[in-house]
């Protein structure tokens, strides 16, 4: 297995040079691998497998549980070609909390905020499009359509402790990773191409970590991505 090192600056920029996928032994299973090292030593590696059924998820992987210990994160493809259908999804207010706590959506989607509590909630975000949907009571809802990609902190001015995140992405190739699911994720239907995989999470944000790794999707093959914690070592041979 071939490892190439990529340096990541504190600001999270990746300088790539001569990234190549080496030939795997006997031309099967592992056809390449990439290791990323940052000053904080966050590592990611990618393996391209040819021994999976063509219908299998084309990108699958794991995020080390220590990176999502407290909060879930979203793994996503930075940019993909095409037009993507927006959706209408719900973020509820239940027991004085937003549910879900982290909601990724494709750009153009509408999020409906549904209040299930006996008290009024207010809905606002100070980020990007900066909206304030006002306050409303039980059984009522308000909605916002997101035209700009980005991370939107979701707040309620009645309850300062209420906080959630809506991550508006360019394309629908994303997956939420949680500790409960051992950091496993799958992205089906990603068309063949060269992509950059990124991860965003509250815990990563607070540690100022930014991880991105190139991944190649090939027809009939599966790319396996592993995003590792600073403490653990990639499975280099
Ligand atoms: Cu509230």
C-alpha cells in the first residue's frame, strides 16, 4: 500500500501534489490509499475496493468515535456536478431542544420548524442569510428556505440554551455520523468522479479541526474512507 503525505495548515488548507492511486496487489481490493497529516495529526485514508457488489454504496466509511463523542457530525462531498432537488425537512422543538441537533440539507431546501412544546419558541439564526421567524406556540410552525450553502446556528431567543445546526450543502451526498452508529456512514448513488470529502461537526469546530480528503469514485467499486482521531494511527502497512 502506498501512502502519500499531505500537509494541512492550521487554517485547514490542503496542498496536494502528485496524488496518485497505486496499483493494489494482484489488481484487486486495495488500489490506493491517502494519508493526511495536519499539525493536529488528524488522519484520513481512502481505499478503493473492487470486490463489492455494483449496487453497494459507492462511498462507505467510518469516523473515529472520539471525534463525535459529544455531538454528531456530517460527512459530505464538497462539490458535485448537477442540479439537485431541494427537499422539505423538519426540525422540531421538543422538550426545550431542537430535534435533530444537526440537520444537513441540500441547498434550496425548506426546513419546517414545528413546535411540540407547551411553551413558545422563537427561531432565528445569526449566520449567512440571518433570519428571524418570530415566536410561536404549541402546534404551530414556521419555515425557512435556504438559498445559500453554509452552517447556520439555530437559536431560540426565549431559551438561550437551545442550539442546533443546519448545514446547507451543495449536493445531497452527505451522511450524519453518530457515536450510536459507531461512526459508520454510507453514501449511495454518488456518480463516478473525483471528489473532496469533508466533515463538519460541533466538536470539530470547537477544536478548530478541518478535515478534507480526496476520494475517487469508480464504477462498480467502493471507496472506503476512514477518518481517524489524532490519537489513533492509520492502518499503514
Ligand atoms: Cu425556545
